[in-house]
C-alpha cells in the first residue's frame, strides 16, 4: 500500500518561512535606509543652524566719538587711535556723511555703542581663525572686563546689502533681487505653462507632432539647469539685448527652466479630473471651451497651484543658470528696477562662501538658513493647498 507523501502547507512550508525571512530583511533594509536619511537630515540642519546662529548677533563696543572738522577729511580722527582696529571701518566711513547731514554735532564728544570689527566679533564669539592680533586681544579683553563690549541682534544682516567687510554684509539687496526675479518668473512661466498644458491635454489632436512635443517637454524637465543659463545668455542677452545681471534676464531664464515643470504638473492635474465631468458638461450643451473653463479648470486648480509653487520654489533655489547670465555682481544697495544689476540669495550665499575672512562663514550659513526657510515655507504652502483642496472621486 503506497503512503501519500507529507505535504507541508501554510506557515510550516520551508519556502513560506524563507519568504517571511526575506520580507523581514527587506523591512529592516528600508528602516535602516530611512534612519540613515533622517540622521543625515538632522545632522545637516543641526550643523547649518549651529553655524548660522552666531551671525544673528553682532558685537558692539562703547567708545568716545569726537565729532570735529577733521573727521570730514579723515574719518579715523573720530576716535582714539588705539581703537581704530577695534571698531568697524564700515561705521567709521559713515562719519563724514553724518557730519554733512548734522553739522550741529561738530565740536561734541559722545559715548556711543558702535559695531566692532569682524575680527573682534569673531574673537568675542571664540571662533578659531579670528585673525585678531594679540595686542588687540588684550585691549578687547580689558574693554570686555569694563563692560564696554556687548552683543546685540544683528539687524544689519537684514537691512543692508553686500559689503567687503563681513560685519556690514547683509542680504537685503539679494532678497530684493530674488523677489524681482521670482515675480518675473511667475508672471511669464505660470500663464504660458498653464495655457500650453490646457491646449495639449484638452484640445490638441493626438498625432505624431503633439506626441513629439510631449516627449520634448518631458526631456526639458530633466536637463541640467546650467544649460538654461546658456540658452538665456544666447537668447535674452546676446540676441534680445536684455541688460546683463538684471532681474529681467534672470527671471526670463528661470521662466524657461520652470515652464516644463508647470506644464507637466498642470497636465497631471487636468488628467486627474474624471471624464464624467466633461461628458456631463457636453451633455448639457457646453462647448469645449466652456467645459474646460467652467468645469475642468476649477477642479484642477489645486493641483495646478501646487505644481506651480513647487516649480517656483525650485527656481528660487537655482544658482547655475543665474551665474551664466551674470547675476553674481557685487550689489551693496537694493535695485530699484528690473533692469538694474542685481543678485539673488543663492548667488549671494555662493559669493560669501568663496571669501577668505572668517566672518563670512557664519553669514554663509545664515543665508542658507534664510533660503531654506523660504523654500520650506513654499513647499509647505503647496502641501497645504493640496491637502485642503484634495477631492476623492
């Protein structure tokens, strides 16, 4: 009599146990990768914040300022010669102009808190490589012991433009340039991108030509951003004569780069609207334009806004194409026109990172922190719009 072989079923089967072990390993691989990514992210933010926080505090020294006629021709005459390496040269250079505006100060001596030199600032903050000579260190230590040195909030970081002196360098000019550039990018890329996507998705015939356009749009979204800089240089500056280093050149260049992203996002949002909405509108006698304008587009608008905001956020963080069109200029004052030479926050951060003085290092980190805050805020706005307006069909 033949005995039937033992058949293992369910969890007792060796292959099933092997698959379970493989699933367990895969889950651990995923958790490990996630943990490493979070660890790197935490390390990045802790490092950036740790380096940036000192930039928001500026050292000030209390000195006697002598307002005399000699200051108009020699600003160093305003303070004792022993303190000329202690206070900021940027502040000293403002004394002649101050006396021109307030001549009644001539002949007076006032005790004032004034910005310290960047080397003094770095020495007080106990940063390595501060560059302050030993003889000045003794003077600074004596002044600190007497209560003549303090640290205050660095308002100049937000209220001044770039400077050759770290203690006077700020982001105002770069922030204004970023606003001008981003507004131009939005005004050009968003309407053109949305209209192009609507035509391709709702009205264009499905033929070889439109399929070729779609393939090229997808390819344009993936090419390196520096190539858009070369394109902007060739078209807008060399051919159209747009002023180099201007917000107009930068905004048009970033608009070219952002267009494919907005088109792809808008088409995806339009495609997510159920076909039954269109059929119902057609059934009530609406034309194709009325169907799109009154029914499809309002329902797709949350997705369109989300894609547009993400595209603009990416454009704001770009540096390579703007370097090509010359937006790396030294800009101490905010520009007043889209045709004036200007710079943007990413380019300003890059410029500071190449400086050798230690005071620029913390301002580089502070600029990165400000830029990250703006970019994360834009992305958070996009996520909030998506979650608030999301509809389940």
